[in-house]
C-alpha cells in the first residue's frame, strides 16, 4: 500500500472548505492594489498585530505579583546580552523511532543522552547549535541565518524568490529555536516579565535546592504549560518540564547571554553527503565479498532458519555532496546477500565504511556499533557493526527476529 | 499567449488558499495568499508566458509560509497532543468528518517532526499536487534532491503511521465508499 501515506495526507488536506466570496474579493483587491502602493498585510491582520503589540506592552509593565524578588533574580540570572547561550541535555525522540538492543542478550538499551549547545541572536535572526553525545563527542552543527541555513551537509535551500525568470535562494525568516527550547525561552522570559509565573513549591534536582515555578499554558500561541526548577542560590533554571499530554523534560546546565561575535555564526565544514545513489547490482560469488570490503564480510551462510541464500550482488554506492562545497562524489562498494523463505525476503547489506547510501545513520548517536543493534521501527530494518563491517538488515515479509539474525552473522572465509 | 492575472487568480486561488490554510490556519492563509498574489501581480509583467505559473506561485507561497514555520509546527504539535485540530476549530465541520479523523493527530505529529525542507516538498506533492519537476522549480532545487527529500519524508511518515495507519486508512476508505 505504497500510497497510504499520501491518501492519509490528502484526507487531512481535503477537509477545509474554500474561503467565502468576501474573502476572495478582499484578497484580490489587496493583491491588485499593489500597483498603487505596497501594503505588507491585510488590514485585519495588521490590526491584530498592533493589538498584540499593545498587549505585550501592557504585560511588560504589569506588576509581578508576589514573586517579585525571585522573579527579578531569575530574570537577572539569564542576563540581557544580545546572544542567548543555553546548554541543555535531552533524550532523543520521538520514542520508538529508533530502539537499541544489546547483542547478544537482546535486552533494550537506554536512549543516549544528547547535549545541545545553542547560541541564539533574535535581533539578527541567527542561531547556532552544536550537538554532542552525553560523553562529549560532537556529531553535528547547524547554523541558521536570514540568508540560509547550513549544517554538515552544506547549505540548505528551502525556498526561493522569483524575479522574472531569475530564481534565487530566498532571504528567509529569522532563525527560530527548536520548539521545546523555544517554548521554554519564549515563555520563560516573558512569563517572568509579565508576572504569569507562579511559585508552586521547593524541592531538589540533581542535589540542588530548587524553587519550582509554574507557567500556565498559552493556548493562543500553542504554548504548553511548563514547570521550571530554579536553582535556589543562582536563580538560574536547571530543569524544565512541559506539562501536557506529550511531556518533554530537559536539563539546563548553562544559560547566560553573550556579546555578539560574527565568527560564531560561520557555516560548519561540509562533511556529510546530501544524497546517495546505488548502481545496478552485479551478481558475484559469496567468496568474493571479503575482497570487495577491505578483507571482511559477514553472512548467514547458505541457509538460516528456513531462509535460503538466493543471490549475492555487488553495488556501487555514490555519495554526492552539496555543490557549494566543491567536494567531489565519493564512491564505495556495498555487498548485498539476499535470502528467501517462500515470498519472505531477508537482505544483509554491508559496507566497509559507514555508508549513508545503505540507509545507515553515520556520525551521530545511531551510528552502527559493535555489540548493539539499532532497530528502526516499524519498517523492519536494523543496523549494526559486526567485526568492522557495517551491516543493514532488511526484511520484506516474514517475522525473523533481527536480534537472532544479527547474532547469526558469521565471517566469510575466502 | 499566457493567461491573464485574473484568469490565474480565478483558477488558482482556492487551491492555493486551501494549501496555506491547511498548513497555517485560515487567518494566516488569508495573509499568505494575499501576499503571494500581490507579489505575483507586481511581477506579472516579468513572467515568461511560456513557463507554467503554478510552480512560480507555490514557490512564492512556500517562501512566505516558511516565515510561519514555528507556528505551523506548534499547531501540529498541539493537534497531536490534544486531538483538536487548531485549523478546523474555526470551521464548520460535520461530525461525520470529525469521526473520520482518528488517525490525524498521529499524522500531525509525524508532520511536525519532519525537517522543514522535507515537509515543504511532501506537502507541495501531496496537497498542491505538484510534480517533482514543478516542486524543483518552485523551491529552486535539483529534481534529484526533490525526489530524495520526498522519499525520505514519505518513509518517515509511513514509519510513524505504521500498521495502525494502514488499518485506519482502510477503514476510512470503507467509510468513504459508503457515503
């Protein structure tokens, strides 16, 4: 049912009735009035924006209720520099997207802790994020600017402006923070300033005495309610929990503001491909596989648990890099062992290096590891590193246990 | 001979507005659609009449929608959390239609988790019904990049909807057939 996702999406889309004639007329008049003088927004929207601005102004000068001392100190703890700097740790999500199990026990492993360090300059529309694992090993960096976004694959082009027939990358919006953090940053500072944060109690977080603040949900802006633990001695936030049906929790290990430094927002070097293609498979003999993969290859033998080896093929994988990077495409070889049990198919695809084109996650927390099987649910693929060989296990039909498959892999002897 | 602005407005308005409304809600869609056609009107004289106008319009709209991405993502997340569609909250939607939406909070969550560039390509394909080449022209991307982004987005969507999604779609089909 390859069209299910599109069918579901179109159901989602089809529910909206068209706008009424009055709206159509109003928009037409707005569009064609452009020739007589440009207006950025429809009048109703402009009024709404003005009203919102006035509301914010009122909120900013409103009293801070009974939390004055705490709130003032909490605001002061964040600072008032141009660049907000936050270091926080989070669990990767969403749950079930990837799962890791130990080999050979098959027991689930905890999700890795991810650390993210963010520099955010709202006025200049700049954001930089550096991602690392809990052990400090970095694995990614991204930069958002008003002109373009960049990550380790190079420049990301999302949209264009069209001037006649000349199409150029757009001048985009200001950078925006990842939603969980954005909810916190947006709500926290404004809620403190407007007196909407209420003190709900005290407690301990990671050995620190804290005061809990509750920030009510703001349905108008889709902001969830959240509870923020404030360190009782530094008044800096140390833990944030959203209070809704899909709760998010993260720990804030640093938060401050800094002076603007343009060198902070330079694009990271290009290290990841933007696309990969696979050439036509060429049948080979299984014994040729180690010679194609730096001397090592693994398989399930001629048969395994009812599955019979029905084919071995060599494929050329080409990784292509962003044209802006000037990097040439890189080619590598993959070997695919195909097993069948009736109509159920099982593929063991492998390479000597971590290969994006094989469907492997490379450079991040889910890069294949020895002794660990990553289950990519629920599409029945899984990845591991076996004796230095990067392996993707793919199933089409059947219910072979991927842990059993991974544990049954054995080296091919030439 | 190319079509006039009025002809294009008449032909494309409903679809473009609907596309923006599903992504951002009706109020923001009014703004985005108005600004899209305002830009189109201003640049109409520069448009090559031999080239298709739809990708051009959706390219402008995509650029404008991009400015609202956080709102879009928050709305999708709100929908996923509560099951109440913020876009439909202001609409007159029949109970029958509402009953057929059991899957959609999951779909909203899946859309919210897509990368922005993948969501743009997916929704231009699924909702604006642009072909790969048209999306490439809209977003100034190589066709291969459109294909790979679309493939990744659809794979993620299928993975998130999973077998329950398939059952649900079959149920929806049955409901539709009975109507």
